[in-house]
C-alpha cells in the first residue's frame, strides 16, 4: 500500500540500529507517530542536530562543530591519557570530577571472534599522538572483559617502546558494598592479585 510508504521507511530506519528487530522498530515508529507534536518536533530537531557531531581525529571523542571538548580544553594536563573503549566510559571518569587529563577513545576493543583487529579501532592514532608529546602516563581503562583485557595487553606491549611513559591499568576488585561470597571467581582472584598494603611502616 503506497500510502504507507513513509511509515515503512520510518520502521526501516529504526531497524538499521544495531540490536533493533522488526517488532522493536515497529513499536518505536508507532510510538513516534502517536506522540504529541512537540515531542515529535523535539525528536526531529535532536536528530537534525547530530549532523554537527563528528569524531575528533586526535582522541576519537565525539565533538561538536569540530571542537573536541577534551583536546581543546587547555585547563587539562597533557601528561596523562586515559584510554577507554567507548566515549561513555570517558564520560564516567568525567563525572568523578577528579581526573583532569586527556583521553583516548578506541571506539571498540580488539576481538578476533568479531573480526575486529588493531587497525579497526583507534590504536594507530594513539601512537601517532604520542610522538613528541608530553605524555608521562597512559592509564589503560578498557573493560575487565576478555576483549578489554586483550586490547589493554596489546597496547601495553606496544608501549614498551616508550620507556619514559608509565603504563598503568585500572585496579580490579570488588564493588563497594559487595559481599565476598557473592563475588564470582575471576573477580575474587583479581581482587586478591591486586591487593594493596594498608599498613606501611
Ligand atoms: Zn579530542
């Protein structure tokens, strides 16, 4: 039915998002069509405005109108770089308000099973920016998953060529408020390995 082509087009647009199946796409499309005009206008405006968002060629972060919120912020120290897999992970550090250095966002993790190799994520650009930089520490903050670990290990190997740069990895451990007997084996093993001394004479 030709008169429903626009609805069909909307459903197909939602389906292009990863993890969205036919049913979910249909639900989202109809919810949009049934929403108030103001809500619809807000959505349309928000979608239009993402045209101004690109990725920073230096650190891989999202940036608006070509200005990176991290690289262009002169109040940040250029001596440390936190390496994360995704932009949302960098934002988690930002929320702490205790880190004032730079970021490098890989936009993925090395995953042989998914066919994601070193050159498919922002690893080459990390080494590009280290050339002649003032970096004193690289903090590897990829997720404590198999893919995140593989990625951190790979980067730390490459960083051996830069002995002047300290390479650190986030500590593994138990979540605050957790109970030991509920922790999985890997978390408990990592927490034991990463134990720190509390009485220093
Ligand atoms: Zn940047």
